[in-house]
C-alpha cells in the first residue's frame, strides 16, 4: 500500500467535498433570500448561517417564526431537526474522540451532513488511518463546503428578491438530503427508519407548526432501533450454532 501524505489525504477530503457545492450554493442562496424576506437584516442572516451551520434547522426555525409559532416550539423543532448531528457525533467519536479539546471543538462545529457522510465512508475504507490522518481528511471535506455556505448566504441576503422565481432554488433542499441519505440506506434498519419517517410525516402533515416532522423523526428512530434489535436477535442463534 503506497504511503499517503497528510497533504494527499487533505486533498482527498477536498475532492470528496467539492461535488456538494452544486447543492450548497442554491441552498445558501435560498436561505439568504428567504431570511431577508422574513425581515432579518443582512448581518443577522449571515450570523445565523455562521453560528448554526445547519441549513435544515435554519429553514425550520425561519418558517416557524414566520408562522408566528411560540418560541419554545421553534427551539424544540430546530433541535429535533438537528438530532441527527448527535448521532453523527456518536458515529465519529470512535474515530476522532481522542483528539484534543480544541480539535474536538472544531470537529463539533464542522460536523455537518456532508463532512459526516464523506468521513464515515472514508474511515471505513481506510481502517489503517491514524487520528491525525482522519482529522486531516475530515477538515478537508468542509474546506470547499462551508465557505460557499457562508458566502452564498450573504449573496442571497444582499440580492434578495432580485433572484427570479423561475430559478426554483428550493429544489436544493430535498436534493441535498436525497443525495446524502440514499447511499446510506444500506441495511434493513436504515430503510425501515426512512420509510417510517416518510409515512409518518405524510400522515401527520395536517398538524400545525410542522409538528408532524417531529413525530416522523421519533417514529423513524424507534422503527430503526426495533428492526436492528430484531435482526440482532435472529443472528444470535446462528452465531451460537456456528460456535
């Protein structure tokens, strides 16, 4: 196996992150436009993106604020949407948990859908990588993504309604998550969780303040956990017989 330098690993991360620019740009533009149309100042819109760095939660919070939802509902909904980041962190901890406090802080900040999806896949492909190599790759993945998220949020906020409706920038939101989620539905538990969440969100779409999405998230997690548990129990007799 050829020796990989830190520089080459970093550029692997950059190359893997570059394709996501195609969806990050319209996603960020749309948020900038929608946020300013909702009454946020340009600096408030940019600060929102820089501090939160979570497009789905930002759109959720913004929509609920526009609907006049109680602040507690806005906060709970945004946190619920971002619960996936807690699961991302748990999955990355075996790989990056030994890093220094400062490094872990940066990893926590830059743990987004794109960095998680790329890193988990690459770490599984390269079990021989050490902590330094894994950190280098992780930060490489966000190098092309986050600057575009910040920059095009600002552009969207500045141009506002000047962007024609015909561009249909809102396509970026579902496309982003479909691109991230589809390759990860590799087990029955993953697929069952996805199906349960989709069906639940459709059934409870009538609930106010997008509360159906909260129920969908809970249903997906419960279903996925139950299917995984059933699969483990079925596998246990087979393992015992093999022994």
